[in-house]
């Protein structure tokens, strides 16, 4: 499936609900295989937005993807979450 990304922008706290929906769509098929939701499905995206650099991908005005850039003791960590 091809999705056109019209633009990228920094996530805002008001995007948390839409980001949660994108993450659930991207990861829900793993739940039966893993027996539990993957970690991205458990995150509180208001907290993620507050503590990390979060960028959303937009198709017109709809959030269709998200990338989270975080830093830990070992360096930077990039976490991609896309819906299809």
C-alpha cells in the first residue's frame, strides 16, 4: 500500500490520541504472536511527546506515521511507528 506523506512536523500534546491510533494499527497484528501487546502499544504518548523528540507524518491533515527520537546512556534511539 502506498501512502503519500505530504509533510512532517513536530508532534504536539494534542496529537497523542491520533499517535496512539497509528501505533495500535501498526502493531496490533503482533499481539497474537507475542501473547501481549508490544511495548509501543503500552506507551503513554503524552509522556512520550513531553520527553522525546517526536515527529509525525501527515497525509493532508491526518497523522499517518510517527517517529520517536530518544536518547539513553548508549546514545540515540530511533523508534518508528507506521500505520498501513
